[in-house]
C-alpha cells in the first residue's frame, strides 16, 4: 500500500502560541502542508474558541466556526505560562521543535523568560517568529511599539483604508481581516525561508513581522505614486486610477468585473458591444487616452452591461477578455470552478457520527507533494498526553 501523503513540510514541528487570526492563519498554512503544529493554549483557550459562529446542532458551543477554520490539522496542549512548571515544559518542548510562533505584544514572552534569546540557548536552530502591530524593537523600534493593534488598526495606518471606498470622505475597511491574514501569510513565507537557513547552517533566528509593515507592502502603489508623481493615492471606488474600463459594472441582476489592461482588449470589447464609434474614436485608442476620458468610457460600458444579466455577460465576454461576475457565498458554493479545484474542503467532526464542517481549502498545489486532507481541530488540551513524549524527543537539527 502506498504511503499516505504527508505534505511538503512534513517533519517540521511548530509550537504555536498565537491567538485569534494573524498567527493562527500563519500556522494554518504550515499545518495545511504537513507541519506538526502544536497550539500552546492558556487554560481559557484561544480567544477564537468563543467568538462564534456556532452551528445549530452545537448547543454546547464547543466548535466556533472561527476556530474550526483556522485551527484544522493542529494539536492542543494547555499550559499556564505564569507557572514555573509550564515554563520548564516549554523549554523541554523547544529542544525538539523547529519553529515557535507568537503574537503577543513585544516583550511579553521575554518577561516570562521565554523570549528568543532565552529559548535559543535551548535550541540554537530554533526559528522564533513573531507578529505584532508595529514590530519588535530588535528590528527597529517604532514610536507605536506599545500600542495594541488589531486588523482594523493595521488597515487604517498601513494605507489600505485611504485607498479603499467611494471617495476620501468615506474610507472603508476590506471585508476580510486582511491586516491579519496578509501578515500571517508573509510570516509563513518567512518561517519557511528561515527554516531552510537553519537546515543549512544549524543557526535559527528571530523573525519579525509588523502588521503595519505588511499593509504598507500590500499597498505598494501608494508609495511609487507619491514618489513619482507627487500624488496621494485616493479611493477609486470600484474603478482604477490608471486604467479604464477597469472595475465593477452593473448587470441587470447584480455586478460584474471587467479589466481592460491593454488596447487589444479594448478593441475586442467595443466589437462585442457593437460600438464601432468607440472603436474608431482615436481619443480612446490607447491606455493614456482612456485614462484621460475614464468617465466617458466607464459610462458607455455601464450603459451596455446593465442591459444584460450576469450569465449573459459571461457568455458574451467570458474567455475573450478579463471578466468575472461578482459572486457571493451562494454563487461560490455552486461554481464549477470551485468544485473542480476542490476549494471547499470538509473537516471531519470530532464526533464521528456528526457531519463535518466545510471550510475554504488550501489553495496551494504542488505537483510532487499532494495536498494533505485537513483533520479535526483539537479540543482544548486534547494532546496534553504528548507533553512527556515530546519533551523526551531528540533535539531538532
């Protein structure tokens, strides 16, 4: 019998002290690819366990959707870090681990005697990774270093809200917690890079991601626009500050997205619209010309799209230029693309006789190392019996 897929990160052990979204998203990515992720939880557990939502058949509210989605395929050990016994157990665990992830405020772990410098003495190859709102002083001390931060703060300060919304008077946050999620994604990449370095040299290191920094990196356009043109990037609504037509356009039953990024796509769109006057208009023949007359261009395209349904527009435009309908959850659950790509996965319930949970699947595909099916998220402290076993394990190399 062929061995079951173990994932490209099989053999990597991660001690996960993180809570809520940013850190757990990072370690979710690692677990999705086969790393052994062990959540170190307080006796109260990760805050997300109590955040909801809960299914109607979960009267005891044991399985928050927030927690299930982010913490599939992980293990849970409960330790009270205020006790010397717990600190000793952590030092033992570090000797057989490759990575530690935390998202406390800077200095919290150090004051507990569990900072990077403390734990590197136990395992010099340890990759110690931290997500904070404004970064760790080791990498450059922000004047905001002691400010608490969540997603909404990172989105605001990192520039994302200033570029999002209808206009400058109505800045808007994005729907998903991108301030947390993007920082977590970047930290996952950084961890893999640092683990590779540790494997080559035997030396670990401290890895630092500030949510503010991650958001600024995501909003890279605002930097070069200000540097090169002296312009402050402003919200463009559902359009684009440099391209037209590019953005959302009304359909008779909703909205669609169209992205004309070169002149050939513009010519194709005008032919489909049967607007030969637009095709012949030399003012609109180039990207700079359409940018200069963006309002006229977008109005013409909107007048045409609103005469058709999303499905009709899909037939007319799909495959011929960048196009897509604006999907909600119902659309996504019934989209053949999502089915073909396996992008809604099922996590088995802890109780074998109850149906599992559906979650957004791991989107990364490797040709030689198939994706690992997610397994049940842990009950609080479910794997406490592993403590002694892991402490006796051979040191990580």
